[in-house]
C-alpha cells in the first residue's frame, strides 16, 4: 500500500499536476466575451483545458527524460523523479502514448484548427526542451508564446472572434513574466556563484533581463490603457430594478467625455 501511494505521488509529480492551472488561460476568450454563461462555450473551453493538461504533461515527461542529467546538477530540479531515480524511466513508454493519444482525441473533437494550435504548442515545447531553451532570449520569447497559444486555442475551441487587444495585452504580459522567471532563477544562483546549467545565461545578465521584463510589463499596461481610451468604449453598470412586480434591467451609461483618457492622465502625472 505504501509503495502504491509513493508511485501515485511520483507519477503526479512527473505529470506536473500543480502546473495545470496555467491551462485555465483557454477560458479567457469565453470569459472576456461576456458569454461565459453559455453552456456550449463552457463545455468547449473545458475540453480545451483537458487537452492542454494532457499535452503539457506529455511535454513535461519528455523534458524530464531528456534533461535528467542537467537536472541532477540543479539545486531544486535534482529532486524530480527521473533525475532523483525515484521513478523508472520505463514509465515514459506508458505515459507519453496515453497523453498524446488523449490530446489528439480531444483535439479532433474540437476541430482541426484547435488541433493544429495544440500540436504546434506541443512541437515547440519539445523543441524548447531539447535545444531552444539554451538559446539566449529565444527561450524567454517561447515561454510567452506557449501562454499565448493557450489563449489562441481558447478562441479556436469556442469559435469566438479574436480580440487583438486581448492577445496583445496578454502577450506582452507573458513576456514580462517569462523574464521575471529567469531573473528569479539567476537570483537563486547568486549565492552559489554558479551559472545556470543548460542555459544560455550567466549571472551578469540579470540586470538586462530585469530591464526587459519591466519594459514588457509597461508595454502591456500601455496596451490596456489604449484599449480603455479608444473611442466608443463606454462602461455600463447593470442594476436590477422592480417595475410592476417584474424584474427588469436598467443600464446606466457614462458619457464618453467623462472617461479619463491616457493623455489627460499623463498631463496630471506631470504635477505629482
């Protein structure tokens, strides 16, 4: 019994179940379309979420198998099941076909366009694990692309109209987060005075990485500001009111000239 519990625990760690919340990004298109209460959109988004969970876990298994030698030199990654030897590499012959098969099956159910997006994600992720993560800057861009493909897959699964504002905002935000991830990794190695194994970075790159991360984050905020200040965007507040015993809906609209624009906000900031 103890062995069975230990095996399940090691399999769960190998599949990276704790990383599955990243795949919730496929719900973003349905959520921002204000049609999240549509059962068909929710069901399609849920299927896309499950497909990405299977695809991501397959990539994690391949990554751990191919990178186990480098992981053994890393202070934290050396505890991964394949690197630590707590799970036999023979499990790859069982896990990878099952996960890939599940991904393709769900992808076909959602349509060819979704299947193409998720297979592109899987192929890029495998290439990233094998070689591309060792290329300076390209690895960070690819991490952001992986997040962006989840959002695009959400659009393909639900067949909603693309929003260039949402895609632009999230992409710059993901790039910022990817640079932050690299900055944290280099910060952890500061005390050991060692460069990260299997990466194209050295500890001296931290200041440049931090600058790129902050810049990307500011650009994402700028995109959001432009979206909020574009003509025709008028927020509304819906409040229920009663009229002759029936529940009706009243929309309170604000005039466009009452909304703060980016220019007026910037002008006021000059005096702060």
